[in-house]
C-alpha cells in the first residue's frame, strides 16, 4: 500500500499518523525494520527532519524502537495507553480500591516521617477544608483532596507523591459529582470533619497505626457508598420496560465509571453512614464505642 504525499498541515502529525496506519494494517509487522529516513521522506513527500520527528512520536507511543546502527524496528501495533488515560477510563470502584492501598500505607509512613513543616502543612490544609465545608462543590472537593495530598507528601516519598497526583483529576471530577448527587452542602455542613481531624492528629502525633486505621475506615466507607449506588434496585415505574431490580445510568456521575441507581430524590439526606468526598462516614449509634475518636 503506497504512502501518498501529504497535504500541507501539521506535517509531523500527518506523517506519524500515516506510518501508524501502516503499522496497524500489518504493512510493517512487529519485528520488521522500517524503511530508512530518505525512503520514508520520499514516499511521504516531506523532509527528513519531519520523518525524524514523526518517528520520535511513534517511539513515544511505544510503537517503534531505534537500534543503534541497525535502524528503526516495529515493536507493537497499538500505542501504549498512558496512565492518566487508563485512570480516566477505569471504574470508580477500581480507582478507589487502588487509592485505598496507596493512601493507607502513605498515612502510616507519614506518621513515622513527618517533619515540623509537614505538620504545619497538614494543619493548614485541615483548616482550609473546614473553611470550605459550607461551600460544597468544587471548592470543598479541592480542599478535601489537599488534606490527603498533604498526608501523602508527609510520607517523604516523591514517587508516592507523584502517583497520588495522577489520581487527582479523576477524584476531583467524580467526587464533585457525588457530592452534588447527595446534596451534601445543604444537609451535612460538617461532612467528614471529625475523621479528617483524627487523621491529621494521628499523623502529627506520630501514631502510624491510628493514622492507617482512620484513613482505611474513611475510604472504605466511600467504597461502600459507591457499591450501594451501583447495586441499589430501581424503584417501580422509574424506567418503563426495565427489569425489576435493574439499575439505571445516573446522569449526575460520569457515565463511563458505573451504572448508578440514584437515591429516592435529589435533596434528600443520604443514608446514615454516607461518605464524605473521600469516605468519612458518621457511624451508626453504638458503633463509635471502642473506635478511635473520629475514625
């Protein structure tokens, strides 16, 4: 299949796209060597510098690799999906499961390694969250995530910090939608305040077991909330022709993450124990006994 000359436009992108199509179509199978720069430039009707940039783009996508002195070889037929893209397309429950594993260990390390500067940053983030509690929506979510980011930062591991940062866009998008769905700003102004205060105090006090336990309970509560939303049966007559007990996509949450059955009505209070933006839950009567304060 010939490589026709390209039309004037972003030539590098066009060249990379044309070569990517050739690879995907099997014209250049995995393990094969691509033609040299001069041949590719002639077939595509572009300069060698454009071909070099296009090959760099293909290498960045994980499709080709240069072997010194041997040429450029095809190593895959599909581009490698980057981590942020995978997170954006993942089920929210799966994201929370990984987040829980990451953050609980981070809280434990933070309690062991926190510095005076970390302690000050944690208290400042907690105060900002408290101040934003009445506003709800994006401002509250941002302040809430900042507390968790400060805990992760106090662990003193830059790889852990960067990994948590990859989760932030997905958390921000979905937690804002979840808060709006539960109408938290109107019905629970102190949402999660006690649990977050307990988390910060445990880290500052150097108590890794309590810090890990408080955060584990908090995040697990949100996971239970999400499970309930995805599994709750539909009320009779909500969707004509739908099987009894089936769920319906909830327009208030991003559709790619889950099929969600909405609560009985927007503006009704969430069930006792409903999670805050990251899972803080008010325990049922009698459950608080024997637990750490705020857990």
